[in-house]
């Protein structure tokens, strides 16, 4: 081999090695979403794909753990980003609600988390079999309904709404801790009357189930909201979003009925990280999502209600300095 050939070979090998090193040292972060049919999961997948297409140094792997378990996984350093409702984060840092028995090391870790941003596309919803004879939320007595996975916040919220109607979970109403994907299977077999679902409009699990059985929305109303807040911690952070019958009709093409306008319960849903996440990484993560909002919204109809102006509102965890830098650059915050 002559001298020039050897030099070319060495040069090519060096370039190839550098490219390999660039891939090897790309930072792979894990984001824990609520469930595979939730809006935050759809958002996380689109976010992950956006980062991959950008061919930069950041990658996202998406898993689903539910919000309570996801926050604990972040405290245990098993994931890098978790999603948590604004009121539930307050419960975590104060050792209340579903976090009341968490070890001190977790509570201490929660207090050091920072928010990247919040979304408000998802909401708590209740659907029942149309043939179950349930006219409204206050008529659930004597019926069965799934209220979310064991240990999740949905069960606490659902129970508090029942209490607002003077119905006792587990006594007046057969409340079952079942994830809604399994709940729909039981509803199809007439072993369950209804279920709680978390998501947007349309919601994928409801849409799929409505193709095999007739479903009907029921919901708590504004008149019972204050009583509900008396039965749950951080109740002031919960809101009811009015959904019109026309919106239901358009979303499900008549396959899911509603007796007039209904209400979904909601709150800002925060994406939180450990405060030790470096500012540049937090900045790039935030920019990659919100700087490509139009493209990300095209990936799923569940993200139609994603709004930039809601990204920094209602946060109960301090914003990470890296995220704040991006939002200041675009003029969203001062």
C-alpha cells in the first residue's frame, strides 16, 4: 500500500469513528407518560420522533407508568422526565394523597423537581354502556364503574366526585380499580357498567370501544364542583371543561351519545425533570417541541387542542431555567 492510500484509509477510518462516537454519545432520555392511549403519550412519541429527525444529540424513549408511579420512577432516577398533574405534584411535595406513605427520600426528591412546561389537552371523562340505565353521574348508585389503575390519582378524584353527590365509593357504587383498556373489555361482556378515561377529544380508547358497543357520556356538573373540592387535596387546581354535544357528535360521528353538554375534569399536566438536568438540555428539549408545534400537532388528532399559550400557565413546580430561557426568547414570559 502506497503512502497516499494509507493516509486516505486512516482519514476515512477517523471520520467513521467520529460519526460512530457521535451516535454513541447521543443523550438518550426516558420520558414516562400516563398510558399508551393518553394525549401526553402521543405528545411524547411525536416529541421523540422530532428529536430523532433533527439528528442532534438528544433522544427520547417513551414508556408508560401512570402519573403516580412515573413520578416515583423519576425520584428513583429510573426515568428522566415524568408527567404529573399540577395538584398532584403539590400532594407529592407535601406528602399527601397518594404520596402520603412515600419514603422521605422520595418526598425530598419531589421537592427538587422543575417543570419544563404544561399541557391542558387531556381531561378526565366518564363513559357508560348506553344500555346500563345510567342517566347521569348522580345516578351511579347501584352500578359498577372502573376508576383507573390501582394507586392512581384518577381513583381519588373519581371518589371525591362521588362524595360530592353523597355517594360512597365501594359502597353505594361498585368502584373498581381497573385500567380503562381492560374496563372496556369487561363492559363489552356486560360485567361492568362504565369507566373513567383520561385523554382528549376524540379519545382513542373510547373511539375503538364505540365501534363495538353503544356508549354514553356522563359527567359531574358545576353545581357539585365546590363540594368536590372539599373532598380532595389541592382541589382548587381542578377545573371542569364544558364539551358541547356538537363536539361529541363530530368527534365520534354519532357513536357516543350525550344528554346535553357534558364536563371533563382537568388541570395543567406538567412535564417535570430533576433540577440537576443541565440548562442547555432543558432548553433544547423545550425548543424541539414548541418550536415545531404545527408539525407535532399533525401527528395525532388528540393533540388538536395543544396550545403554546398554556405551556407556562398553572405550574405548581418552578420552571426549569433552561425552559424559561426558551419561553423568554419567544416572548411568552418576561
